[in-house]
C-alpha cells in the first residue's frame, strides 16, 4: 500500500501541475522531485519483491528526471512544448515498460516471490 502511494502521489502531482501556470522554476522542481521519487520507489520495489517491470521503470523515471532538470534549466532545447513532450514520453514509456517486460519475462524475477500478494 505504501509503495503504491509513493508512486501514485507524485504521478498525480505531475498531472495536476500541468493545469496551473506555476512558472518554469516550480515546474522543474516539481517534475524532478516527482520523477525521482517514482524512480526510487520502483527501484526499491524491484529490490524488495523482484517485480520485473520495476527494473525497467525505475531507471527510466530517473533518466526522465534528468531530462526534466536539463530542460527546466534551459540546457536541453525542446521548444515551447517541451513539458508536453516530456509528459508524453513519461506516459508512453511507463505504459510500455510496465507491460512489455512482464509479458516476456513474467511478473516476478525468478527466485524472488516474497512480497507477492
């Protein structure tokens, strides 16, 4: 339950931040913290219970946090729709990385079934 909250709360904050004109600095901070939290939660879940998709989504969210940081600081040129591009990449990447690895590799890493419910 806690792992789900640690993942979904930042995801909801990311979504909500898109509906407000909060400025580049605040948006950058919110997105970097949220994506880092989501990535860390996935990595912790991969270590704790061996969930296969977490091995892919954890690093993905951390990489996207770096992308958000570099865009927010003006180091990565993505044009005026950069936040939309980052958001779409996060959404599509999360869906693909949650589904494909477990389709081919199973739900849990072999020998790591503790924590299953």
